[in-house]
C-alpha cells in the first residue's frame, strides 16, 4: 500500500505541471468545456452563436467593425480559432506587399480571414474560399455578405479541399494562384500542398501562407517544405490567437519555381 | 581551442618546413657575407692574372653583398628569393672551391663562363625587356624607371674598374636593387615565379628577433672587413687579424653549426608545440567539455568542469583511504573468519550471498574491509608494524582537512580571476571581427567553432539586454517577494513532510521492519528523492515570476534547492542519530547478555578443575553487539546508491526516452512535439550541480564509517561524466537564453564549502562524543575514538615529546596562538582589500586614459579631415579662378560650406580653429598638385 506521504511528494510535480501548462488548461476550458455547455444550452452551433453576436453588435458593411466584433467575441465570450488580430497583421502586411490578384483560401470556417483578406485586396482581385462543412459555409457566406463583399470578389466553394484543388482550372478557370492561405485541417496541409504543386497553379513568386504550423502544428508539412527546395521558407513566430503564452507560428512560403 | 591545434599540426608542420628552407637560405647568405671577403681576397690576388674574370665575379659579389645589407627588409626579399633559389647550387659548388683554394678549377669554370658570356649578353637584353614588361604589370611605376636605369648601368658594370664599383656600393639603394634584380633575372632563368611568392609568404613567419640577430651578425662582419680594407696593412696581417677576430673562421663550420642550431631550434619549437597539444589532450575530458561548451554555452560547461574537478578531489580521497586503510587491512590484518567481527553471524549466513547484497550492502559486503566494523583494534599489524587504528583515524581527519584546504585554495584562485569589471567596450565588434580562427582546417572543428561563436554572441546579447532593461520596479519587487514567499511555503511543506515520514519510519523501526512491505521500509528515501526531483521544478516555474538575469536566477535557484536539500540532509541525520541511540541501548543489553553467555558456556560444559584446552566456539556463533558505526556507514552507502540510481533513471527516462518519443512520435502526432508541448529537455545546471555537491557532502560525512565510499563515488562520477556528456549532446537542447557563467564557479565552491562544513559537524560530533562500540572497529575497547592519538604519543614517541605536547596543548599557549592567527587573518584580509581597491582605481585610470586618447585621435582625425576638405575647396577655387569659368559659385557660399562644422559631430568638431594658420593648407594643396 502506497503511503499518503509518497502521494503528497507528488504534489510539487502536480503544481509545476499546472503552472507551466496553465495556458493549455485555459485553452481546454474555453475551447472545449464552454463550447460543450453552450451547445447543450442553446442548441445552436458555435458558429451560429458567433453570427448572432456579430449581427447584433457590428456595423453591416464595415469590414473592420465586423473583424473587431469577432475578435471581441472570441477573446471574451467563446473561442474560435480564427487567425486573430496579431497574426492578421502579418497577413495584412503580406497582402499589401504583394497585391495578389487570385487568392485561394483553404478553410473558410466563419469567414473571418476571408473578410480580412478581401478587405485589403485590389479591385478586380478574386478569392476562392474552400470550406468543407455545410453549416459553417452558410454562416461564412452570411458574414461575408454582411461585410459587403459580393460574389465577384469572394467565391465560396463548399467541398473538401482535396477535391477542389485539382479541378480549379477546369471549373473556375484559374490560371495562376498568387496567394494560398491554409487554415483548415492541419493534417491536410501536406497533401494539399502536393496537390497544388501537381496542379501547376503555382507560379514563381506565388506565396503560400500556412497558419498554426507550430501549435497545433504541422511538422510533416514543415519538414517537406524545408527539404523540397521549392520554397523560400519563413516562419513568423507569434502566439496562438486570443490566448497568450502558447507559442505558434505562421509559415510563409515563396514558391521559387521548378528548375 | 586545443582541438584546432591538434587538427592543424599537419598544416603547421608544412609551414615549418618552408620556414626551415628559408632559414637555410638565410644561413647561406650569412656565410656568403663572410665568404665574400675570402673570395674578394682571391679576386685581388688573381686580379693581375685574370682581370676580366675577377671583375665579373666581383660584380656578382657586390650584388650579393648589397642584398645582404638589406636582408631584413621583407619587400626586397621578394626580388631576391628567386635568385637565391637559382644560385644555390652554383654557390655551394663555389664555396667548396674557395675552401680548397683551388684556383685553377675555378678559373676553368670561369673561362667557360666567358665563353658563354657573349651569348648570354645577347639573351640578357631580350630578357631585360621581358623583365621590364613583367614589372610594369606587377610593380608601381617608379620601380620600372629604376629597372631601366639599372639596365643601362648593368652594361656599364662590365667595363668599370673594381674600385669604381666599390664606390657605387654607396649609391642609392634603388639602383643597386634594380641591378640585382635584373641580374638575378638573367642568372636564374629557370626560377619559377610561384616560388618567389611562396618564399615571401614564409618570410613573414620569421620571428623578428631571429631576423635581427642575423642582420647583426652580417653587419659586424661587414664592418670588420670595411675597416680592414681602409688600413695600409700587408695581406698577411689582414688575414691573421681576420682569423683571430672571428670565433668561427671556417665558413663551413659556421654553416654547419648554424644549420644545426636552426634545425634544432625548429625541431624544439615543433616539439614544444606538439607537447602543448599533448598536454591539452591529456587533460581528461577536455575535448568533450569544449564541444559541449561550444554548443550549450559556458553555464553547462561550468557544470562539467566542476564535475571534473570533483573527480580529481575524489581520486585523492580514494587514494588515501584505499592505500592507507583498506589495502593494509586486507593484506596484513587478520583474515576473514578469524574473529567474530570478521565473520558473518550465523543467523545472516543464509541470506549473505543474496542478490540484494549488491545494493543493500549487507551479508558478506557488510563484513569486509568496506565497513568500519571489520577492522581490528590490534595496535600494529603485519611485519611492517603498521599502526592501523592510528592510520584509520588520521586518514579520516586528513581527508576532511585536505578537502578544506583544496576548496579554500580554489576559491582564492577563482577570486583572483574575477578582479573588477572587465573591459566590455566594443564587445560586439571584437566578437564580430576577431572570433574566427583562420587556422581551422577541418569541417567538424569549423562547425564547433561556428557554434561556439554563435553561443558567445547569444551570451553577449543577453548581457546587453540585461543592462538595458528597465521595468516597472514596484511590480517586479512585488513579484519577487511573492515568489520568495511561495518558495518558502514549499520548503516548509517539504520539510514537514520529511519530518512526518521520518517519525513514521521510526515507529516502524520500533515495531520491527520485517512486518512491513517494501514501500514502508523505503518510504523516507522515496519521499526524499521525489521531493528532490519535483521541488526544483516548482522553484524553476516560480522563478519565472522574478524576471532575473539568468545567471542571478541560477544562483537563486541554487540557493533554494540548497535549502531544500539541506532540510532533507538534516532530517536524515537526525533520524540517523536516533538510530544510533537505539543501537547503543541495544548494545548495553548485549554486553550484559554476553557475560551471562560466557559464564554459561564455561560453567555449563567444563568442570572447574580441568586443564583441558578451552572450548573453541566458531566465531559466527559468538554473540556480538549491534555495531552502530557499520550501521551508519551502511546507511550512507545505501543513500548514495539510491541517489545514483535515481539520477541515472531520471536521465534515461526524463531525457533519453523523452527525446526518443519526441523525435519519432513526431511523424504521426497531431501537433508538433518538437516545438510544442513536450519538446526536448534542457540541461538542468542547478539541479545537477547541487546533486553533485550534496553527494560529496554525503561522502565526507560517511567516509569515516565506510571507507568504501570514496571508491563508490569515484565510480559514480566517472560513469556520470560519460553518461551526462552523452545525454547532453544527444538529447538536450540549449537553453533559450544562453548566458555566460564564469562567475558562478566560485558560487559552486562556496556552496561546497558550506556543505563541507555542515557535513563535518555531525561526523565530528559522533567521533568526539559517542563512545565506539565495544566489539567492532579499530577503536573498540577505547572510551573515545581520539584516544588512539594519546596512546600513540605515550607508547611510540619518546617521553619528552609527550611532555612538549602537553605543554603545547596548554590553554595558556593555545589561546594566544589562536589570537595571533585571528589577527594575522584580519591583517591579510584588510591588505588584500586595499590591493583590490587600488587595482580597481588603476583600471579606472587606464580606462579614462584610453577614452581620452580615443577622443584625441578622433579630434585629430576630424581636424585632418576638415583641413583636407578646406584644401580641396580652396584648390577648386584656385582652379576655377585660374580658368575663369563663368559659372563659378559665389565665394561666400563656398567658404560658408567649408567652415560650417558638421552637425552630427557635435562638441568634438572644431570647424576652424581660430589660431590655426592658413599656410599649411596651401602647402598641402601644392603638395597634392
């Protein structure tokens, strides 16, 4: 029989773990527990609740207002893993530097990043936003329309990304992608990148931006990207959206072209 | 880095060969300077006979002499060396001839030369043209002119009489240089161009002193010859004087001796260098530590250096105990089984060879030289009359005394090194421009060097950041107080837990340990090692609140863990004391039982009046006391072993297993394990250092009762050196903030000293105040352990010595002596303080002087720049005015621009000093023109 003293000796370990990984516990609480409770209480999905909040609090047609409201809801009320304001600034800067004409977004989710990208695109540019989940896509469309972007600007595609990418050329007449933003399932980063490479849509100077490469993390993706030699890689270090203390990063890949 | 040295010896030796060949050339030349006088003599003698020949020879000699004159000047060597190479063989031959004084042979040879001369002169003209072209490519213009003039002079040379040539010697050097050049070109047709450059490169590696010496020797000779020439002496006298003045007349011997000297010198230098390399290679683990330092920074390296130091200390402790206690007892003492204390008792015999003996140290291990109880109290053993009890006591005291001495000496030495703040101005520039070692010739070394430079940059950046940090002071203070409070709570909690466990275990011991399971028996150890493992982690987490510089944080961390371990240690000691009391009570009972048993033995079996031999009872059956000293030693050994095991297992699980999991599970995990949650572990400097220090404390405490402890510790340190080196290099990552840790070495030492003091206290207490067991150990039968000294004094020394000793130990003498000691210490300390202060002041003075110099230089440079600017401006004005250009700028604006001080330079600038004359500017202007 293990004596209580030995059990007590493990207390410092417990305390250490709790203190060291407190941010992860916070994340667990906010992203899982609160969501579960609210889902049970309201009967709505998380995205729909977010939309309701935005509808009541944001100014329609004002993209900045919608983004701010989103940030407020995500940091104060519930948690949705959008790109967030801090990493969003990196995205904004990239868009301003490169002025892409054709943008592919993988993983629309609630449309936060779509609005963010569409806001700073030049006239005549076009976003193809891919979302797999039907309900999320509905919410995203509503939010995008609310922000004042029409169908010419944002094309929402409700299909899995691995089906969409090979058919982009035939179905949508895309010749070249200037920017690809990846924020869907972290496991799909690598296969989708392979698909993109195979499709020939990437030209020299095309940029691929992948969110959350460190937490939750896409190690295989990073490894492939570093080894393949096709890209110039930069990993922007930041923290996870809406939660301090968890390190995360965005990978910015510049396609160098096949030599 | 020694590694570099080793790796580069090959390349260095190559360089040395070159150097050597150069020396050879130099020596030859040197001899030529001397040889020249002989040959000139010959020339004089033969002048009448063969005028032209001698002239030609003389002209050659002259050029060589001119060369010798300027042997030290490196840039001229460039032109010379090619010739030297070419001429070498010819000259060697000629020297032989001169020695043998065989004029005919020489003249024959020279006749050949005459034959060839006509064709040669034709060739020479062409070559000179080529030569000039080459030089045009290579050298600056004026040199070309010289070459041309030299060419013409060269032609004249042949017709000129000898005396004229002698005069020409004093002509400006440039012409003669060019002559020699052109001649060299003509003579050494085949000398490759590349050799020239190479030789020049090697020349640079000659030490200036050697060059100076050579020059001096040559000059002396020349002076002698010059003075002799001027004197109206007959030839014979001149020769005699020359011979007598020179110590080494024969050129051959001079050559040989100097050659030998230089070659030996080279060999000696090479040997010295190799020996240095060998010495660094002999320092144990130096390479490993350097490698670790280059990858993990000096903080991690400091731990390993400390470990190595500790290893050295333990080696000596081991040597003392092993050589003076264990080996004599094993060789000369009574063998196993002869007396009860040297035999396993009957009831333990069944389990004496169990596997558990290996870590429990019971059974046969307990009744061996490894523990106190085995030693006999016989005063002198063996044919050497070795005083074992005395030796045992003195070794016990000596090890501790030696440890004190070493620790304090090392601390004093380290304190010397610290001395004031170091000069950190331009730290980063120094690091940037001077850190690379250009002698590195192997990729692995280069990698290491690269890593070490990067680490040193990181360290410097951390220092710089720390010096520039300014935060909310109140918040920081609050957080620091809070952190300390939390740590104190934690310490108190763990202290209480240990106290509780010890109490419980005492209760178990009273009731008999056999009734309880493994968990209860090992509860104290378990709790202590668990706390020792987890509390530092908690402290580490708490210390992030404090926001200290990592070095300071490390010291705080060390202090806290020190307090924690100290608590553990003292509870352990208290528990041990209780156990000793119990054993002693038991011993009393055994003593009384013993007499009863003996009485029974004799009474029961032997009639009173019989003369039969006394009954022999097997020593295993004789009842004996519970030897508390052995028990103490055994406890310490067990503690050390469990501690070692815990360390290694933690290392294997916490570092290695974790690294393996992180590395290989990363391929199929949903988040990034390497960057994210578990990651690789960092090397825990504070924990490891303290582990080492406390381990050493245990050794010091227990070594008196278990002579095997230093040996065990040696083994442990040896293994952990290799294991930890491997673990660090293969499973750890460098800390995020790598910091310089040269200063913390003395901190380690200070802690070691404290531990040494604390661990000697209980040992001394037990030795002085508790009587030794009656039937085991070298002091059995005495009332106190230190009685052995008195006994020795009485029986082994003459009577007067004992008297002197008793007088000396009189308090009336001892107290003044102590007082004197204290006074001396005080005096030394105060003087050292004064010296330190003076040192600091001197350093400051130097620094301020440096800065002043810098300022002055800056000012001078600024002034010069201003003058230049002005000169240029005035020059422009001049030219513009002289050319009368129409669109010249108005003079007012131009002067304004020149006299305006540059805005950025601030106070140091002084656009135009009021008293400064304008004249030099014009001068400079004219010079420029």
